[in-house]
């Protein structure tokens, strides 16, 4: 399934080492003023080689629009675009073309399709997420007109975790450091830890927290299109995403109902809640409070250490993956989480 959404639909295409990746956005309202600088800034946030701790694959990621935009505005027609792959190094993968890389999609793709593009993982590569950023930028522009904003940040890397309550996070600090953590001292520890892990030829995982502000009550569809269900599906479609929770989430299991229930109050003539353990969602529908959730990302599968595996014939062998890989995908996953959240919300709002 290469298409996301029902009303606001996005289809992505392309492989990691192909000529280009790209996408088609359908259902975007006509007349939307396209902020090309905003799109460029969004794509730059995901770009490789931002820091020594990230993959050093250098891609300009220039977005070339083919249709759906006229005189700086959307026309209502499908918006098609491509992003050329300019720095693929397929030679990095020639020596492992018949070997299944541990925890990669090589084996499962081969069993499903009978063929596997081993160059950078082909279609299963996180390179594909660059196209989601573009589609997410259009969704964000739609949400901005409605006063809705989305801010994601790195909240945990390994055992290093922010200690600031979510309601006190200063979103302006997120982009002040390479790991995109809004707590400076913890961000520095995260950076040093990732750097150490990379020097060891290993990888580490972490968590991205996302906050949606300004979302009004009534968004979400019972029973099977609940807001949190749609968000979970969107987040778990991101490569390396292995977990999702919202509101109090898994940590809330230690609380009693009397502690966790969000009491309704009247404030400034508006019905709201005194707390937000529900994460802005009740009965699968937004209640007007900020929506917040977390996405867990596993350690990067490509590591520069010798591992045991098998080849395509089932023979035992060893593998050591070369090439350019992130020691931790979490910081670069932050804008992808925002993009998927934006598309989910616009699809439900429309």
C-alpha cells in the first residue's frame, strides 16, 4: 500500500538508489498559497549530513514540482513532485547482495515478492520518508490557516530522557541542537552518547514526542477511525518505528482512575478539562486540549560490526555492513513524525 489517506491522499514512489523518489498529493484544496521556503526548510530538517552523528550521504533534496501548482497557488489538481537521488553509492552493497541483513526488510521482501532491491534497501529504505516531508508540508500549511500547529522533539535517547513536563516545553529550543531535544543539558548528553555509539560501530534507539496545539474538539471518527488509531497507524508506518502511546500512555498504568480521570471544568466560558492525561483524545475524538503522543524508534539496523546471518540459499555466513548510516534515527525522524501527524489530521478534518 503506497497511498496514505482517504480525503487528503498521498502516494509515494521510488527507491533509495533509483533515479529519484517522489510523490503525488491528491485532495489538497485549491487556492492554498504555497510557501516554497517553508517546504525547503522542512525538507532540510530531515536531510542527511546535518551533523557528524548522522549519515554522511549528501543529498540536495531539491523538490521539483511537476503539476498542481499555478502562480504560486494550488489548483486542486494532483500535486506531483520528484526529488532526485544524487549521491547514491550502490557499490557499498555489491558484496552483500545475496545476504540477508539482520533486522532489515531483505528477507521479508524476498519472501513476499521473490525479488529484493539490495541497494540501500530499495523501497524499504528510510530515504522514502523525504517524500512524506513534502506532503506533510502541504498539510501543515492547511493546518496553519486553521490555527493548528504541530511540534515534535526528541524526548529520549537510550537512557537519557528529558525531565521537563510536556506543558512546559519551549518549542523554540527544539532546533537549537542537532538531536532536537528542547532541554539543552540533556541534548548535550544525548549527542555525546550517540557519537560514542557511532564510534563503536553500533546504534541506539529512542523516543519522539509530538504535541498538536490548537486542534478543536470533534476531530476523529468512531469506531475504527479513532484519532489515536489513525495516528498510531501513521506513526508505525515510519521506518524503525516500534511503539506508540498517547496521553499518560504506558506510564499511566500505575495510576488509579481517580488520579487519571480528566475532570471537566468551565474556563473563560469554555468547557475544558483541568488535566490532560487523555492526551487531548476521548472516545477516539479530540476534546480541544493539546493532543500529545510518543513514538518509539528502535536502534538502526545497519551497524558497522560483524554479525552472523545467512545467504539467499540459507548458508550461514558473516556480514559487516559498510556505507553511510545513522547511529540513531531519532533526531531525523522528528520532522517525519510531524509530517505524518499533519497528513492524518488534515485527512480527518477534510
